[in-house]
């Protein structure tokens, strides 16, 4: 039976169920519930904005978007967003979804911490970011009703979410500080990792091999 939360049907295909099981197995309950909320917020925002989106692709993108923070999938040589994007693409290819739809999901995950740009792209790309921004930053909080917020949080609780998600970000990226150059996760390491020094774009320009 399809689960409906805040009026949003949660995809119940074999693909969606396997995606959910993979994330539940690899991620903490914190990240699992966060990822489900990202799907629900994204779907609610998409519906309100009149966007024509594929719920199954949005679901996979939302569920996989933070896999790069997990011990099973995180690497140390690239941004955590790319870890999750690469795994989502592999997962979709293994299930016969290739080409542009798979790339759409890859792009949505890879850009989900990049302000503004994904909002001008395909609906699934935009809605992954809208879901993340609502859940983590509260952007669009009042664009969903109190009833909808209550229903989503009842299904997927946010207990001490702010502190716990910041701790999860820190743990997932502290071993690859150089990958935070030019992105918002540098703020996390600056707050929580003693001795971290953020990269400086002006210094990078001035210290390049070019003589002038």
C-alpha cells in the first residue's frame, strides 16, 4: 500500500523501495529521516509551484543526496555531494535508467549545496535543492502549511536536528577539508574543526604559477 504523507504519495516501486532500503542500511536514522523529508518538502514545493516532476527520480535524488556523509560511501578525494551523485547514477544504471534521467538525478545531488543555480534547472534538480534548503535552512518554511509541516515531522521526526546534522556534516567532511574550497561546508569546518583554515580565492589567484 502506498504511504501518503501530507498529501504526498511516497513512491512505492521496486526501484524506490530498494533506494530506501539502501539508505536505511547505510545511513544513520538522522540522515534517513532527513532524506525522506527532503523528498516530501521537494514534492510539496513542486506541487505548489506547478512543476511537472518525476516523483521516482526526485525520491532517488533526495534519498541519495547525503550518502557521501556515510562511512560506507564517503571518499576523501572529492566533495561529498559527488559521492552521493555518483552512487545514485550507478544505482539508476543498474536498474535500467540511463541517459538524461540519470544525469538529472546526478546533477540534482551534485548541486544541492550550491545556491540559486539548481533552481533554474530541471524540476527534479530544483526540487532536491528546495527540499534540502527547507529542511536545513528553513528556506520556504512558510511556503508549506503548518498542517503539512506537522504531518511530515510526525512521520519523520527532527529531534535535535540542527545540532545533529551539523555534527554529521563535520564527521563526513573533516577528512577532506580541501574539498570545501568555495562551498558552504567550509563554514562547518571553521566552526567545528580546530585548526581548519579555509581556502582563499584571492590567494589562489595571486599564488598561481602565472607571473602576472
